[in-house]
């Protein structure tokens, strides 16, 4: 690799390269060499910006987890509009996009990454899944306050069912993500007894 290639926003370009490698080759294919090759730069560029590869991966995960915050705000803003099931179906499809789904096994695969993420977000659960859980829980809580979800609804159990079920639906990426009908079926089933008609 050429050593004189200048990267304009090196961190972001390295993150984007890592994302492409992760989506194409999975967690096992994500190495520092694969990332720098994908970014078209020398391996030293990565180590100039990050203490080591696990530090790079930690920042990558935190960066992509922060992207989910905007989607969470969009979901919360939809409270009181449309249907509860429709809003959650759309949200789960967006929140469990290809990148978040690819990052979850990466976190599971690398012990050091999990340890560093726990240090970076104490009590925050598993990054990505924690953001999705917070988004769904916050939305359901808002809908309960508006009376569109029953007052006695167990938000924690509903959230666990939706996030866990959603993750299982989206984690099987072959031949691709589930269609809206499959996601909608999960959401309607979970919410059947708590959504006011």
C-alpha cells in the first residue's frame, strides 16, 4: 500500500472501510489489514489515529450506535401518529439495518471489544442492542402515556419481545432481511393484547 496517500477525514474513512469489510466478509474478515486495504491507505494510518485495533473497533461501534439515536428520536416523534404497530414495524426495519445487524456478532465475537464497550458505557448493555432497546421502550412508554397502549402494559417485557424477536428475524441475513409482512406479523403478535383499538 502506498504510504503517502492522504486521507481527508481519516477516522471516518477508516470507519466506512471497516463497515464495508464487515458487511462483505463478516466479523472474521474484519482485520486491521483488511480495513486499511479497503480504505486504500497504509496500515500505520489506523495506528496513528487509534491506540490499537480494539480501540478502533470500540470507536467504530460507538459511532454507529450514535447513528441509532437519530432513528430513536424519529420513532419517539411518531408517537400519537399512524398506528403503533405500523410505527414499530418501520422502526424495527430501520433500527435492524445491515450495519447494526453486522456489528452485533462482531461485539459477541471479540471479548476485548465487549470489555472496552462496557468501560465506555457502564451499565449500558450491549451497544447497538442497547440503543434499539431504549428506542423501542421509550416509544412504547410514550404511546402508553397517550393512551394508545394499555395503562397496565409491561413495557419491559414488550420491549424484550420486540427487540429479541426483531434481532432473530434480521440476524438470518441469507437470502436477505425479512420483508415488512414478517416484521409486521411479529409486532402485531407481540402487541395484540395491549394496543387500544
